C-alpha cells in the first residue's frame, strides 16, 4: 500500500511527522511520502520514526507554483533531501511565504484586525510553515467568522480584502529543482484545479514538456470516473501514475492515510522508478 502525498505540522497538517508515520503504519501503509508544502523540515523526524516502526519513507515535498496565472502544486518524490540547489529553493519559498504572511497581516490590520500575523505564526507552531489556513484559524479564534470556510469567503479568498497574490515560481522552475536533486516531479491532484478539460490538458502537456514525469491519478478517496479520467490523461501524455491521500488531519474520511482506490491496471506506477 502506497501513500505518496500527506502533510504534517511542518506545514498545515495536524499530526507531527512522527505521529503521522505511526498512523500510516497502523493504517497499513507500507511506503509513505511526507509531502509538506514548500518545506523539508519534517523529513528527519519522519525518517527516524519510519525506521523504528518498519515503514519505508520516501523523501517528498509539495511545491506551490503557478501556471498561466493560477496556482498549481507539484509534488517532488524520491530526491536527495540534502541537495544544495533544492535546499536553496526551499529557503527561497520559505522567504516568499513569510513575506506574504506579513502582507496578509498588514491588510487585516487595516481592517481593524490586530495581531493576525503573530497569531497565524503561533498557530503554525515552531518550525511550521505559516499559510492562509493559519490566518483562517486565527480569524475563527478571534470570533471574526464562524468557521474556516467563512474566513476564506470574507477575508482570505481570491479578491477578498486579505488576499495577497503570491509570487510563486513557474511550474518549470519547481520541476527543475526536483530533478536537480534526482527526484521525480508529479503534478498534484489534477482534478482539483477548477479549469476546463482543454486547459487541464494544456497544463498536463506543458508539465510533461518541461520535465514533469508523473501525475496523481489517484488523490484521496475519489470517484471511479475521476480515476478513469486521470488515468487517460496519464496515458495520453505518457506520464507515470502516482497516488496519495493528501491527508491533513484525522476525521476526513475522503482524505485519510492509506484510504484510496488502487491505481488502474494499465498505469505505470511512479514507484517503478524508486
Ligand atoms: Mn495543505
Ligand atoms: Mn495541494
Ligand atoms: Mn497536499
């Protein structure tokens, strides 16, 4: 059982890397990739626990990048986590995240919401990567909105007063970092970008043309028809197939560790290259 996409407290997940690995083991995952957003901070602890409980850990990351003006996510798998170019890129992404978080804090302060940057950093925790979900949590905590969804609808979502456009790298750049470190670049959850089928094909084609090697044919506990569509995309563009839960926290049955349909028979799994 492979699960090649999940998050810990080092980005926006709720379990520590060690607890995440233990939960994966309990849920019969044999090969796990921890793919926190734009950070490698969780990998040492995850690797130590993986060795202890007898699970194979693949180094992973989920890079935020952009394609034709919209955000897309590229998962890197099975790279050298000490590669200098990769480390430098991660430091750069981290800096970009901090700058954005500061700007979001300033925008919210202009609306009379004080302490949002500090609050979001506190919620992100030590070694955590601050992001919009932490601002959303802060807004809930402060009673500004009823729930996380409300925070995005009123303050943080696209076009809302606390929305800050982030200067993420282009897809090609993130793929380059992963490949430089000897890893495989996988387009994350292609079905979740709200684009037309034509645009999605264009995205996948460009992804492949600039060095991407796989796509997530299975992302979480998805419908059969989605799996079939994604498999067809993989076949059409000659890409390897990956699968991952995109687990963030317990209690979401559609995104739990190891919970997902199997890859279709006619796919070439990405792990054939591990
Ligand atoms: Mn996330
Ligand atoms: Mn993602
Ligand atoms: Mn993810």
